[in-house]
């Protein structure tokens, strides 16, 4: 049920991790640039799901602090608070974050930490990247609101005078006198905790270069209008945005894909037991690896079954077409190496995975004999490989019982960032409608636009993104 307003919500992937990650969809800093705010939110959400460990709290009412008390009751000791346009780059960030917290805690008592700015005429404030909060210290410090500064804003001195405040590890501690600096930035979320820290004689540490190197921070408040134009594929002035912003936009304007000679996942694909052996007359899916073939192996096919492979990447289409036409089904690694040597200048960055993943593929098909039997049966079937961008185009399919695997194309980050308004929604709806018209018992496998993983009858999908209650596998 959804009724009324909520101040925050919570989800988690594991209980034992001591850090919860806090995001602020309720922030108004980019309200004048709504498209930019939404695009950055998509980036942050996807990268967070890919890399971060621990609980996740989304703040909608930024004045509320009950989430901190709740996090403490759930066993979290620290909060890592993320601002718009900032996210972790790799899984390495998690352990580095714990090491960073250990470094801070081994020095002195601390309430908050972040990238400090300490200019001559302004009271110290945090860069809008991340802030670390020590929850237990917060509870012992009168539970200060992130917007409310103490009556007295103490002055400060540098912990390491040889460092400039532009050094991320720059830190400060209290100087026992009142400050006459401009405190207007203390009204920004979290900055008041600096004055509260100094008031209680805690030090305010910066963050190490090692940790910050695992973070992307696009500085969206720098050239916000130009950055929004870039995301909307309009002309923009690259000199007015940050280097990180330019790097993100370059990725969007130059979309490319490596050839997926094998699927990158270690584990077996999830299957629906009730489908095993029921036999589909048509299997449709991306050219990547052998996943579509595995579904056919588990769910059943005959010599009359048709296979339709597709991809938006021309090189992937060529590789799959050549493989199905010319490969004998033996020694796949040698085949891939030979094809790459004969077709230079292709994106073969995943070539190294073949030797590691191919034994797993054989195991999934019941070993070498099982794979050989499958391959020989498959070669009797009709197949085709089409160039198709499923977010823009539609495949010509036979009106038979079909299993359609789309992978994560409808929640794929570069596609979501570069698409036109409602493009992905319309493509997803069109695909489901097409399946429903082919046959009353077609099945869809893949993600919806909100990254919900689905494997279900296509006629069970009623919305573009609110499908998290559908479950068969």
C-alpha cells in the first residue's frame, strides 16, 4: 500500500555490513534542471546497485533525522551519504570505505567527515560529493539536525598546515574562539555538523585520495544547464562542465559494445521448472554467449523450432552469424581466436573470458557429449541473426509459441541515459504487445525499465516498471 507521504524508505542486501548508504532523491539542488536530476539519479541508482554493500536509505524529507535513529537500531554504525552526481565506481569502494573509517576512528573522536572547503572568508563546508556520519557520535552530540547550526560557530585550525584545503585528506580541529567568517554555507545539508563537531571539540577529517579515486563525482552544480543540454543530446559548451561530466557524455555519444563471445555470469541462468520440456516453437534473444541456447536446452525444442538472434552491434551480429554458419561445435576457444585474428579492429575486450567460461558452458549442457548432442540438433533448426536495436526497432517474428529473452536492454544504463523521453517505455510496451499477439502462451525473460528481473508469461506483464511482484523462476 502507498498512502500519504513518506520521509524515507529502506532496503538492504545484507545485515552484517556496518555501513548504510544514504541517497537524497528529495534534494532540491537541481530542481531548476529536472532532466539532469533524473539522469544523474538513474546513474547513481544503477551504479549503487552494481557496487555498494549494505543497507540503502532514500531520503525524501531532508529535515527528518529519524532515519539515523532507525539505522542505529538496525545495527548500522556509520552512514555514507551521497549527493547528486556522485557514485562508487567499483566493488573496491566497499573495503576501502571500511579502511577509511578505521583510519578516522584510530585518530580521534569524529562526528562527520568529507571533502572540506576552508576558504579565507567562509566557514568550512563539505563539497557535495559524500559525507560520512558516525552514528554513535551523532547520538552522543544532541542528535544535531543537518540544517541547524549551534548558536556558536567555533573557529578552526588545520590539523596538517602543510596541506591545502584542496587536498581531499585535509582536516581541521577547533580553535577555542568565536569565528567571524561567513557562515551562510552552514545552511546547506550536513554542513552544520562541522560546527557541531568543533563545538564538541571533535576533529573534522577529510577523506583519503585512495577512497576518492574509487568515486565518480561529476560536479553537477558546475555548468548545470550545459550538462543538462549534453544529456538531452543538444549542443553544449564542454568548457563549462567538469572533466568527469565530459567523460560521461563521451560514453553516451559514442555507444559501443564488446562482442560477448560468452556470457559474463559465472552461475547458471535461472529457469522455471514448470517450463522444462514444454517445447517452444521460437526462441528469440541477443547474440551474447550461449544463454538463449541454454533456455532451449532446458525448455525443449524440435527440428522445426526457429532461433532468432539479434544485436544492435554490427560486429556482434557478424560474429554470431559466422559462428553458427562455419563453426563445427568443437574447441570454441580456438574458433574465437581464429575469428578475431581474421577480423581485426573489432571490440574483443572480453576475449580473455572464453578460456575461463567455456568449461562452464559445457557443464551447463551436461558435459562435452551433452553439448555435442545439443549442437547437432540445433544445426538442424532454422536460424537467423538480425541487426536490431530493440529500443527503436521491432523484429519480424513467426506467430507461434515464443520464448523471448531481452537480457537487461530496457534497464541498460547507457540506453536509459541516451534515450528520448518515453522511448524505452514505448519499446517495452511494444515488445510485450507483440508477444501477446504472436500466441497466447508466449514468455518474456529479461528486465523491465526499473531493472526488475522477469521470467513470466508475457500476458502477466501489466506495467512498464512495477513488476516486482511477478515471480516464476
